[in-house]
C-alpha cells in the first residue's frame, strides 16, 4: 500500500551516537557522539533515553523551534520506555509506535499522512536503540559474554530525530509504502538478515508496482539493517523471484561500521540503524546534489524472546519512504 504526498518536507534531522558509531566510517557526519555506553547515566536504559532526548533537542535547535504539533517515536525497550520518557519531557501530543527495526519509516509514514491531509502542520519522528539494552532484553546481558555466530547483527546505539512539516525545504517526502508481514519459517534469533530480507523484497516490489516505476528510477536504494549476509540474500531474492537487479543498492547496517576493523559481526541493526545512516551521509549527499531520488527501507524482525523460546518462527516487516530533492 503506497501513499503519494504533495506537501510534506523533511526540514531537518539530528543524530546522536555511541562510541562504535563514532569510530565507524560515518563518524564525522553525526551531530553528537559519546565515548562510553552509559552517556553520563548510571544505567544503559537511562543512557538510551538521553540519546533520544538529545536528538530531539538538537533538531529543534537547528530550526530555532521550541515545540511541534505531534511527537511520534519508538524503540526496542518493553513498553517503548525511552520514547515515553522523551515524550514526557517534550510535553506534546504523542504516538508511541513499534515495528521493531522498521519503526523509523513507520513513524515518517504516519506523520506524513497527517501532514498531507492537513490534520497537523508538523511532527518530530524519532527512534532510539542501544546495544546493551537490546542484548539484555532479547538475548543475554553483555556481562554474560556468550559467543555468537557470524550472521549475528550488532544493535546500533543512538538516537535519531527528523522534523517534517508542510513548510517547503530542499528535500520532500514524496511517497511512503506500508509493508506486509512475511514469515519464511526461520527460527534462528541470530540470523536477522535472513529473516528480514524477504520483507524488504516484498516492499520494494509493491512500491514499484504501486508507483509504476522501474528500479532505476532511484539513484540509491538502502535497506535498514540486513547486514552483510542479509544484503546478499535480498539481492539474490530480488533477482530470482522478480528478475530485478539491485545495482544502486546498499544496506545501512553495512555502511554504519567498518566490518573489517570493528567487532560488529555481520553489521548494524536496531531501529536507529537506518536513520543514523539516512539522516547523516545520505541526506548530506542529497543536499550536495549527488543524489536526487532515494528509497529508504527500514526492516524489522517482529519476534519476542518468549515466542522464540517456544520454537515459533520469526515474522518480519518492511516500510519504505521515498525522498526527492526539490528542484
């Protein structure tokens, strides 16, 4: 299901990260980074909330704004804890959302639809994740020190916010595609790339059908967090199932880290992985005129530890946003 938007613009963005992201290849593009995983707080969870709140403060300060009509946010913690606490501080109408690592594009689609229909004038869409809080919730506490297979993805640490509105800027949100849940029967909680790649393929195909476009319409297509193995699976899947070659394609989980020098297994993941890359180097390239049309796809594995322990397979989802430079 794809929506076209007529009057929705990306006005500005903000990214705040941890040390792994700071020391990766995109470190110079982030607004703010820290050297430790606590960020001056006494728990990882409080540290994640701080990252999210700071990204909101930064994007508002860039635009010299004090507030927004609507705040939409999500994270990986039970009950969207980081987002809830950020909403408490922001003190505006709030929608807490969850589609795992696909949450960022879900938020942009919701906000863009409300702005395009003139229900609101602007919104802040945010996400966060933290490697240590995610490991504690979905796998094992980092103190456990358990070994992991090479297909494992590494949850990115950061907060990212986008301010979008009906005020014209250099980049517009041209359309958004809501994905469908897929499930190929994979039960391996570590192999998230394989779980999510079919969802990404389905959303790309549906977006092209709905918009009546060819794949080369876009200067770049990026997925959220498939990692190095999921990236290859998606490319193979698109070629074999739909006869579509992804030539101008990359994955944010691969772009965020130096996979040869940093100990991040198959690459990055987490709700913040896609926006950390998209809101930094990709937006920068669009503003410089190097990219005119970009399709952003955030992918999410919709599992829970309880259901995984009950040997259920892991479903996945993918949502897409089309960004275009305003001529």
